[in-house]
């Protein structure tokens, strides 16, 4: 049933939408977003050990994935 719905939607062109948010506001938001700025150092790395530990946690701080 879901697959039929997806295939039906693929056959029809997508609807064009007009955003109510001005481009200037979006540009300002994008410029202030630091997480994706690879050129900016976010922390002093000399205070941390390189442990090669990665964790994925949910918003409730419950570990979902842990890799060492």
C-alpha cells in the first residue's frame, strides 16, 4: 500500500511552493550557523585526548550507537 502511494507520487510532478521566509533571513541564519563551518575551530584540541570514541545518542541522552 505504501509502495503504491510512493509510485503514484513519483509519476506526478512535485508542487512548487513559495516560502514565506525572506531570502535575507535564511542567509543570515546560514551565516550564523557554526556547526557546519569546517574552517572554524570550535574547541581547543590540546585539552583532549584522541580516544577514537564515537557515540550517537538520542535527545534523552540514551546511547544508540557506540564505536571504539
